[in-house]
């Protein structure tokens, strides 16, 4: 890792680096990702097989909403509306801090500092939460196919170490790993979709799941929370902006491809589940089979071997999601270190790979500590879906999802303020309207998420978890806002840099040249 800084401008040997007088360690390596690599890195976080095998059956069973396919279409529309303004702003802001950088540029540095800490907490929670279900599934696979009894936390810790190693490598290497796993997952799910359509239940190729009347009942709000979590990942494209050759073109392109592709893919796959079971039976079947629904349906149509492969890919898909979220957390930490919101060590990159090494290492340590803490409370035998495993996944997953939903709502407002302040309201009018509509919809979803948090984390209505866990996001926001206010008072020059990223160093260089 580089440790010093230079006083002269420099670039990487291949000419692809960002020239900054602070030194190359302050910049992520440019030109690492093209459209394909960026798209695969982003989509891996959505973990398509985990959604189809885990989220969809749970939403059918717990919420009793048959119209889940229509819900994915509606949410996809909301997120496309969000992406219109978000993508336009990405043409003007290229910063690994993504959400908090955008919020800083629109709502000011103090708001940006609050958003930065919320993002750091939310993405750390999303990444760490997957270790619980990952460890449990791996231990089940070892028990089934190797006759080995292994506690869930052993594969979880091994995965954390493997993710940590990969996080130190070049991002294009990570993209290839993620890409291979993602493509195989998608192909297998598509094969199931085709098999379900070719061999439907007695109700045939019914489109009843797309009927608006299916979106009624008390569970609709909670179903919204479950299903929007399936989309998380597409919003990460701007995080990698500094590592692409043409961020103003690639980032918007990838965001629209990601959110559009995810919406269509999940709508079709959830519809295929209703076709395979029959719309009238999908809720009851999901309640009976739980997370085994997809595997039961594939075994009867595609055989035991295909289902065995699906089980393995279910695990590798979760690993891909963990790696994707790890990369995002590391880059947020890098951006925050570069701008004074974290210690300066976080704002340096590895001299060999250009990766944000300190951010990657710290995220690995956080994950290991969380897994160890939950393992220490586990007194159940191996192979048992213990409370620590389920809590690690559900508590942290929903905590992270709430944080990202809040950030998206704030980013929608920031887009509007950003262009209005620059006198571009008339030119960007339709984008501002779409941002406003998306922001209102996201606020509604965030409200439902907080209101139904006890259901989301499978706690009783009087449980303290229903306010303690959402309160973590609120606490992160308050602490971040306080940090921003203190910086504004005591270090106004650092406060002014929040959200500017590498651009701030270029501005400082220009100011020094004028003296």
C-alpha cells in the first residue's frame, strides 16, 4: 500500500489513471471496467437465485400476496423513474461515494456526511447479513453430500476471509469472478422458467398474478419491503464511476440495463412460480415448502441432478452478492477517507491493484466480528437453523434495505435541488418530475418498512426490535449530521470537499497555482 503523497501531478504508466497532485493513492484506477464488467459487478449484488429461491417463496408465504409478479413490475417502474434523475446526475458527479456524494452536491456537505454514515452502516449490514444464510446452506450441503457435520459459522468465517482476499485484487478480476457466477445462476433460473411454462399446473398459463386485484390485503406494505430489497444493487453503478473509462456514458447505461433487466427477470420468474403451482395454490404451497419451494418444483420437472446443481449455485450466488457488497463498502470507506469523514488511511489505495485496501480490510474485520458475535450466542447443534443464523440474515438484511431506501429517497430530492440551483430546472423539468414521483414512492415504502419491521424480522408486535433496528439507521444519520456540522465549524475547508472526491484536489491544485 502506498503511504506517502507527492506534490506533483502524475498518472499511471498506462495513462489510464486520474492525475491528482495529492498522488495516485488518492484515486481509484481508471479504465478497469467496461459496460460488461460494470453491469456484472452491479447485478451480482441482486443475487437472482437467492431472490427466486428465498425472497419470492417468503413473500408468497408470509404476506399471502399472489400478485408478486405485478409488484415487481410496479417497483421496477418506480426505480426506473428514480434512475432517470439519478443517471443524469451521474454525468456530472463521478465519485466512489455515490449516494452521499450526490446528496452532498444537492443538499450540502452536512447532509452528505449524514448520508455517508447511513450508507456505510446499510451496506455493511447487507453484506454481513448474508453470511448467516450462507453458512447455514453450506453446512447443509456438506451434511447432505459429504456426510460432514459442520457448524454454520465455520464456512461463514471462511467465506469472509475469501471475500477479503478477493477485495484486495483488481476490480476487473472481481468482475470476472462475479460474472461467471451470475451468468450460471441466471441460466439455471431461466431453464426453470421455461420448464414451468412448458409444464404448468392444472390452471394452465394463467396471468392472474398480474391482476391488480391480487394486490390487496394487509400484507401489501410488507410485500413492497420484501420485493424492493430484491432490486438492491442496481444503485451501486456510480460507486465504480472512477474505475470506468467513460463514466458519463457507462454509469447511466448500466443503471437502466440493470433495473430494467432485474424487473423483467423477477416478474417472469415469480410468475413462473405461480404457473408451476397454480395461482390459487401458490400461497399454500409456499407456506408448506418455505425456502424449498423452487427446489421442489425443479426436482419434479428437471430431475434431482439439476436440483443438486441449483443448490450449489444458490450458495455461490450468495458468495457473489457478499463480494459485490464488500466492494461497495470498501469504496464508500475510501471516498469518506479521502474527504476527511474517516481517517486518512482509508483514502489510500493498494499500489499493486489500485483497490481501496484499507476499506476492504476494515470491512473484512467488521464481518468477522459480526459472525463471531452471532456464533458465540449459538448453542444449537449443527444443521439446525438456529436463531443466530436466522437473525443475522433477517435483522441485518432488513436493516440494510431500510438504509438504502432512505438514501434513494434523499437522492431523489438531491437531484431536484442540484439542477434547480444550477438554473437547469427548465431544461431538466421532466427528470425533476420523475425524481419527485420516485422520491414520494420511496418515502411511502420506507414508511411501510418501519411500520412493519416487526413482521420483516419475524418479531412480535411489542418487540423492541421493531424500533431498535430502524433506530440504528436513525442513529447513523444523526451521528453523521453532527460530524458534518462539527467539520463545518472547525474545518470548513474539509467540509467544503465533502462530495467532491478527486475533483476537490484538482481545485486545490488550481488555487495553489494562482497564489
